[in-house]
C-alpha cells in the first residue's frame, strides 16, 4: 500500500514521515505523552555531522549525515539496518513515501531508496544542490533546488512532471495542499504554485531571502524570513494578514497545533502566537541562536538549539533541557515514549 | 573523541562557545619566551602578481559611512550599493565603478570572496555587501559559476543563511565541516610548519580552493576585536580562514597570532591572489570578538572600508576599536594585565574588562614589516568620505 505522508492517524508508535512530523507540520501534537527523559538508551554515531532532521517509520529511524550517507537505524537496538551512500553531501531531511525513503543531495539529485533494502529505486535531477526535503502529495514528489526551480516528479519512478523557475535559490521545504503548493525562495518571495501545472498563482515579497519552510493552517500561510519577520499570509491571494518582527533573521520553520504556532529566531528566542490574530502568547530564550524548527508534543514545545529544550506550551517556561542534541537544523522526533535527537556532531540519541 | 571535539560537542549551537580553538580550558604553564621558528612552504616558483598585497594602492584606505546604512540591525541594500561604488571610485581614481572594478578583475577570473561568518548571526560579513560585490564582478562579464564565496566552516555559513541569500549559480563552499578531519580540501604541499605549544600536528595547510581554484580573492573581513589577536580584520580573515589547524597558535593566556597571521599572508599564492579588501563595518564589535552575540558590545556605525593594503586597513580598524573602548572606559587591546584574564567564557562574553588571552594587536605592524603594507598611521592615506 502506498502511504502519503499526510496527517498521521492514532496508532502507537506513530510514524513521523516528513519534516515536522506530517504534512500539516504539526510536529506530532498529541502523539506522545510528555515526560522528562531520564536516560539515553542508545547512541548511534554516523561519523559525520548531521545537518538535517531524521524521520521515523515502523520502528526504523532514517537520518542523513552530511557526508552523504543515509542511515536506517533499528530503534529497538540503536544499530544499523542498512546504509545508503549518495553521490554528494546531504543536507536534506529525508521523507517517506510508503516504504520509499526520499532525500535530496548536493549533487542536484533526489534519491528514492527502498526502505527495506537500502537500494536505490530511482533518482531525479536538478541543476544544483537540493537541501529541501522532498514532499509527497497524491504520489507526486515536490522539491525545490538551489538552481531556483521547483520540481514535480512521479513518486513511482522519478519521471519529471513539471518544473517552475522562481527568482532565487530554494532551500525551503514545500508545503503541499491538494491544489496549491506554498514555498519560500531566496529572492525573498513566498510563492503559491498550482499543484497540477506548476503555474505561479501568486507571490508576496518579504524583505529578504527565505530559509524557513511554511505551514498552512486555517487558510493562513505561516513563514519566517531573513528580514526578521514572521508572516501570516492569506493562502488564497498572498495578502499579509499579520506579521511579527523578531530580533534577527528567521531560518526556523513554524510548527502548528490548532490556533497555536511556534517558531524560533536567530535572536535566540522561541515565539508562540495565536494563529488567527498574531497575538504573541509568549517568547522564551533557549540559546544564543535558534535556527532549527520546534516541534509540538502533548503540552510541550521541543527545540534543538545549543542543546535540547522542552517548554511548557501554555507558559513558555522551560520544563527540562538536555546538554546534548545541539543542532542547526535538526528537529527532535517525539515517538511514543522515546525522543530521538540527531546532532550536528553526528550522534543520534534515543532518550527515554 | 579528543578534548577539543568534546568541548565543541558539548556546546554546539551556542555561538559564544563555537570557539574554534579559543580554548581557555588548557592553559600554558609557562610564559613562552618567543615565537618558535615558522617554516613557510608556498607553491614553488610561483610568479608574484603586482596586484598582490599590498596591491595597487599601498597605504591608501577609503572609509565611507552612512548611519542609515544599517537601521535596527538591518543593512540597506541600496545604501550599501552606493557606498561601495563611491569607495571603489575613490580608491582607484576612476570615474565609473565598472572601471574601478576592472583594475582588479578580468572576465576570465575565478573570483573567490572570502567572508567572515564567525559570529553569525550577530556580526558577520553582511550578505547585502556580498551581493553587491557579486553584482559588480558579474558586471565585468564574470559568470556567476566563476564566483566562489567561501570560508573555513560550513556550519558557520549555514548559520548565516548565506546559501539562501546569494544569487543562483554562485558557488558557496565551506572548506571543512566542524567535526570532520582537517585534511580534506587542503593542499598538502603548501603549509606553515611550527611547534607552538608541543602540539602533535605542527603544520597548517593552505585551502586547495585558494591554492588552485580561484585566481583572485576579494577579502570581506568584519570590524571586530579578537580575544587572541587583538582585532580580526583583513589579515587575520585571510590567514586563519585559508590555513587549517590554526587554533593551536593560541593557548590561554598566550597567543602567537603575532607573527603567524602576517607570515601566512605572505605565502604564495595567497599573497598574490588577495587583490582587494572590503571591510564590513556595518557593525563594529568592540568586545567579545570574534564570536560574541552580546548586542551591548556591537555598535552599528554603517562603515565600509576599501583598500588593497590589508595592513593599512587593519591599522585603521584597530584605531577605531581602541577609540570605542576608550569611550566605554575599558582597557586598551594592548593591555597585558594578568588580573584581566579569565578562563570562563561566560565572564569574558559579558565583562568588557576581562579577556581570555594577552591580545596581540602587534600582528598588524609585524605584517607591515613583512612587506604586506603600511602600519604607520602618519603614512596611511586615510580618506574619510562621509556619504
């Protein structure tokens, strides 16, 4: 059966097939009971920095290290199931399409790898590095490339469907809805693109390039920009509904849960908002620089910055922190009774 | 895991402790009497370029400034464009910016842009300035693919989001990853060899990208104090960003950045390829450099310095930071009072009277003695041009 990485249903432990948990970027809300981890049950060394976030499916953790190796790790034992070696460095967060693992590579390709064997199934090309995470909707894989184009390819064989050139480099992971894609670009614009054709439906300029990846909730596109501002745009036409200025650029991506959205800024703070009004609920310092994305657990927000932090969702107070899991772009996985962390230093931890 | 890696692993993500070897946990037991012998090995028989340091205009430093160039920590692209054009014309005496750039760059060049991302996001080479440099170079007919923005550590480039902010096709290269071995990306026959503190690896190798790939280098340092070198400007940005294994030159409280910084800049082909220095003084760090994120020590004067002479440029920078420190009532960068030392990074980053090392701003004058430029303020043609 082909599974698309759309919102996970309740089962235990839940899958975590793409960046921030599912296509709604909920980051696993309500899928994990909260408690402070007591110990690291295993540690896996990739041998190279990990710049991206891991994903999780059927008791296997998939994590890519910068040296181009995709690691499939049995979470029961913390041991390698298989490794796949791409032709270049990897900064892309893997994503899952049924039993296929997709990941972008600095050689300009997206690789599809069999989740059981670790063998390559197909590859799709672009003209520059792919740091974004491939996203799947209706069996079509969408990804952005540093060559400035958005690509749509067939999820079964990687054959191109369409491509659309934007105005700058693309490192943002696309948000895919049924009829529209949303993507931020290095030219500072947020684009809405027609899913079937690649036609640009609207674009809205921000004040600088966009590294952040959007989330969409209640017809609002939520995204940060290097111009320091967190935007809520009308998903229908791109009009700015509200915005909030932080202290420095935003590379982090928002996680959402109902009317609650949270995002980090390079000023070192996490910011929590009411989605409809833009009202700031709280802001909390979690380090000197925050570039990674938060995730939302049951009553907590987790973030990797100088270490791993969990904050009370209601108040923003730090409820626990761990001095490991320092990361630039990795995101914790909250899976049942375990938390998985990938660190820039190349270690992957299972905390319980 | 060795001790240095352990320190990094424990602290990663906190820019204040992403310290490339500024490691106060290991302290020299005795005062080293003098710098050890330093053997330099450049590319043999490399023909020096007349554009090489100190370049076409020894002793000349153009300073342009506009307070509106940076407002609430945001750099204005249009104002930077105007400032850079004004400075380039003043430096070269040309009436058009294009002709000014053409004195240094040819269409067939592979142009390296050496940034300083250390200290990102609080203070690093502004992407707005890099974009203007790229546009200027491209206006001469250099293809985007022949432009390489680079620095040593890819994770620092990543924190600065440079990869997103530059035009497509421009190459962005982190010579090495923070936690990988230092050998990848370096030329094994071009190196500086010295044993400073009994370290097991006594060589620092030149980046292959400098040795072989680029034909010209545009150096874009920032305006910062430096806990070991006194300041980090054009010289140090070039030297310690080009060679690996450089943190070994300073072990608290002692630093051999003088004379190593200048000596490294004399090694060919680095010396010949570094044809232009554009110092980003949009922000000015007067304590806690190079990595501080503490805004209280970061001014926003909106300055741009342009020169071909890195020694003269760094001399002007040193004076500017000294002046700011005097205004703020803290000690000179030349001060070597043992009571000002601390081994605690947290104290250092928040107390401007404390430091990790005996700073060595004398590395600038030492570089002057090596022929890299002019360090005597009276001889420097400092052209201050208000916008």
